[in-house]
């Protein structure tokens, strides 16, 4: 990304992109800010403001060209510059993420999975091989991977995270319910599902 | 929840709760705001401010009583008042969420799963039965369930959501990458993984 977009703008732009993909699939050529706003139940002035970052002009009474706006969002958010990712923990959640084909369209390229279970090792999931976790540091170095998705059982989350810290991993996307104790040079994103649920259902 | 807490406060309080669970597991009796702040890499004045909502007093040089603070957060966030939930889509992600034992501690009680695959129907996952999706409306009514977790393939997300709308479901927690077109009386929470990833790795 060339400019430092606000967190919530990035969140909304990815949702606009999902809507545009659907419009392209349905062969609808144009979309208005009101249509986007209505699907997301937000204000259309917010949509127009977000789209100014894309430098795309809409036409009165027609709206935005779907393909043009989609490409502009992809350029703005850097989807074409792929980031390599390892999944650590090949349980149900790890496998679900590995099978999530959409990620690649958004510049998130899952290269391989790691697990301690010898029965899983060497299996290939959606084109991605599962390696034994003892191979992790070696492959992080050889493949120059900086991002790990952590989907191990919560009992071992901290110890596996400690192992990641010793490798060249710089970003840990934490899907476990454990708050990890990590040095300041590691960036963590806690996927806080419980917090989302509580916010969502509070009213 | 008795008071309307800000979204980010709820997010942080659930993370403090995870830390407190870990402290209880390790039999550490007290915790300071600095210790919590350091784990989450946030300011300790923020932690103290959030904890004022819990009406728990810390002691100078000792900190908060771990068990007392944990209970106060549970009361504040309403963990004891369980909310019943159905999972719609028993693929890898649906199964991973069904196996997520922590949810019940946070007042999220998954009662059953639904799928179209006859091979999956009647299986029991972590004590939760998989029903054919044709049974959904009937069971929503009989069991008075208002919350659905949507984990179906993206190709059928909208059509399954339409079916949920016809039942008494009021909340859809959408784990698919599709922006759903839904009436205003349905509350949706989009689990926007791509947006989180882009924000997390933008620097």
C-alpha cells in the first residue's frame, strides 16, 4: 500500500471488493455507492469517501464501472504483491484456512502447513504439503517466509509461538484463544472470535 | 450486559479474560495492569480504564486479584447467560468451530450443526449432532435459536442465508467471504479475515 489507509477503511474496501466480485460473476457492469451501502447497512457518503482513495470516478445515475473499481481496489490494497504464509497446526481450522481458495486472490499465498502428527505429515491439502513441525525453522529460512498462521491447540500455543520466534517469522496471525507472550519485534494479530461474538450479539 | 460498553473495550476485556484464565491455570494469584498491558503491547492506563467498568480495586505493588477480576469480567460481559447457536455448514471450518470448547465458557453454546451432505448427517461432533439442512427451520422454531454461524461454501452462502431469513434466525455470524444481501431486521457480523490480514501485515 502506498498510502497509510485507516484500519476501518481497509476492512470496508475488502468488503466492497467482495461485492464487486459478485457483480462481475453476475455480469452486472455498474454499481452505485447506494447499492454498496445498502448491502453493508452503512451510509453511502462513507462509501463515496472510501472510494476517493481509489481515484475512480462514478457517473451520475449510473455509478461506478464494476471492473474498473475492482481493479483500483486491488491496486490500492496491493493484492497483486503476494505475501507468503505458513500455517502452523493442521487441525480442522488450519485445514479450513488451507482450503480457502479466495485468500490467493487477496495476496495471501499459503505455501505449506506444519503439524506434529506423523499421520498428517506428507499429505497434500489443496496443493499445499504438510511438513513435520521440526522442519519449520529450516523452511522459514529457505523460503524466506515471515508470516505464520497459528492454529495449534491452545495447550501448546505458547510453546509453538516460542519456536516461531526463534525462526525468522515476523508476523503471527493468532487463531488460538491464548494471549501469547512475545518479544516486541514480533507483530501479532489476535483473531478474537469471542470478542466479535459478544459485540455482535450484545443488543 | 447492563451497560453499553464500547466495541473495543469488549474486545480488550475478552483478551484480559484469556490472560486471567492462563494465570489461574499457572496458579498465579495476582496480576498488575502493567503485566496485562505488556502482553497485549498496549498502554497500562488503557487497561486500568477498562477495568474500572468491572468495579474491582487493585492493590498497590500487588495488582488485581486474578480470580476476582476474572469473575467480574464474566459478570460484566454476561458469560453466564448462555446464547444458543446453530452452525450451518459442517465443513472444516464449521467442524473446527464446533470443536472449539472455549466458546461455552464465553456464553456461546453451539447446540447442533446442519449440512446437505447425507454422509455427515447424524454424526455427532463434540457432543453436537449434525442434522440435514431441511430440518433447520423446524429446529430453529422448536429450540428458539436466534443465532446462526454461517460456514457454507461461498457459492451457496446467499441461498442458505435466504433460508435462514425465512426462519426465526435474527443474527448471522458470516464466516463466508460473501457480502450477504439481507433484510434490515437481520443482524450480520462479517468475519472479514482478508481485511484483518491486510491491516495486520500492511507495515
